[in-house]
């Protein structure tokens, strides 16, 4: 089977890497891919090849899938989902893994998502939505200044501002709605009560009826050690999580994931693909922070290395509506990933920095280097994004997994590379 993975980041490299291990896969294509998603086939992996097509070039991607006889297209990022790539491929009779545009509203409209949760009875923070800045500012005066202000639309995982007081909350609303800090994504804002507690990411597969959760993970959003600094797309992650046992995961399925899939089906938008629930374990119980409609990044880089099941078979079951006949098997042990970022990320950063030591890191046992913001220039691998690499380590326990991930990081170098040295530290203390 020929597989097309749409996207260019660390998530897509990880997806291609895992799919290439399936005995059913004969060729992987990644559009547009990065410096890490081109490789020759081996005894363990089929070959992977980059395709110079943008993720929003839906017509071009469709033509390529038809011309190459692609058996399954796997959509990585949120933008093509919001643009309706699944609707277009399905209309053309092309098998595709991911939710339709209507189902993906759970991510591309936080206002829709919050209203949906309220209607279905899914536990989440109290909230209000606004398209008028004056009304939003007036509302802030009636609530505690400790709120979270979110751009309703897609903002590459960065459209969330956590506020400590009224002044910060007002500044956040003005920044999003007036200054357009997140572009068109901020035309509508969601203002939520600010909750406290550890966060959990649960990714689950769905065929529109059945839900199969993958291993829960925890990521580190803040740029600096000690969970300080600006929010990022994620600076590292680890799995499994000690405070999420089988009983709690069952509750997540029963109280969050299955009601979401059922509720979307009732609204005429069956949810097929991967559903990502960002959760907070508050003193008052589990609450949903947000839904994403694709694999999380960097959670994918720790969840898939611990997946024993054939990912391609699971995705086909989702597309064909037979997920109820399939179980998800998880490998023993733990996995951790450390993101190496460009200097300045998540604000402005340089590009074109030469990366060295990748081959040395790849040779370490149970260490995997997933490329995110990389490119090839004049025969060298260079930086091309904010999050450059995710170095994952797998081990018998989290301490061993972290040691292997950081050993990989130590082998790699580019100018002023930035990474957090405390990924998973609290979990192993």
C-alpha cells in the first residue's frame, strides 16, 4: 500500500516512521515533509519520499493521490482539515484518515467546541464567547481577573493567554481582538474561568462510532524551565503518566470521548480520525481544556513509539468503520521526548542554522530523532522552523527514557539551540 502523509512537522515525521513499519506499507510519501522524512527502504521500514506540495493545495494533493495510486491519505495538521481536505477526498472516492470540516469544528472553532460541550454535558470550564471587544471587556469586569483568554480560531497552538489579574485579561483581549496578535483567529474570543491542576493529553482513534484511546501523555507547553516563559506548541512530553490509571482513562472515554463522538454523529458530522482531548485534573474533577482534531505534537513523539499495534491497520479500521473489531496494544516501558528549538522561539528566530550530530544521535539505542523545522540547503541539514527537532528516548521506565532522550540531545548541535532540561523531572522525583 502507498501512503500519503500530509504535513511537514515532527508529528508527520513520527507518523511516517510508524506507518513505514507496517508490513502492508510499500511506500510512504510526505507532503511537503522535511529533511528527516526522506529515506530509502530497509528490512524494517519501507521507503519514504518528500512531495513538494503545500498542505493547503488540496487539488494538488488529490491529483497526486490519484496519479500515484495512494491507498490511504493521513492528514497531520489542522489547517487542511479546516479547509475540507477530507470532504474533498471522500467526494473523489479516495480513502482518507481524518475528520470532515464539520467534525473538525471541535478544533477550528473554540466557540463551537465550548457550546458543544455545554450542550452534551462534557465537563469543562465556565466560559463566555464574544465577537465584540467592548462586550468582552465589560464581561471581564464582572468576573475574577484570573481567566484564560483564547482566540476562537486556529492559531497554531499559541492562541491562549493565561491571565493573573484584570489588567492582564484586558490586555489579552485587546491584543487578540484589536491588535490581531493571532490574525483572523482572534475575530472571536472565548473567556474561560482559570482552572488549576496537572494537564493530560489523551489521543483516541474513532471510526465515527467506536473510540479506542491511545496511551495518555503529558507535555510541557512553556518555553522555559520551571514552566516559565511564553506558551509554545510544546517543548517536550512523556508517557505513561503515573496519575492516570486505567480507571481514570475509562472515565475519560465514558465522560468525554464517547459522548463527543456520539454528539457529533447526532449533529450529522460523524467523527472519524484521531480525537485529542486536552484535560486538566482539577480539585473539582476532570475538565476538558480543548479538543484537537489531529495527533498532538510533541505527544505523538512519545505515544507512537509505545504503540505495539500496527498503526496502518488501526487507521484503515477507522476509515472502514470496523474499529470495534480491533484492539489497541501498548508496549511496556516509557517514552520521553525533548524538543530542540531555535533561539528566540516562540517569538522571532533565525533560519538556516547548520545542524550537526544527527547521525550520532540516531545510532544510540532506543533513541529516535524526529525532525520538525528542518530543511536541506547545499547538502547540509539546517533549521527552518521554531521547533527544530524532537529527540525521543524509550526505556524500561521514565528515568531511562529521559536519559536516552537527553543523551540524544547531547549529540546534536546548532547555534544557540534551546531546550528545556526539566522535561519529566517532577514525574521521576
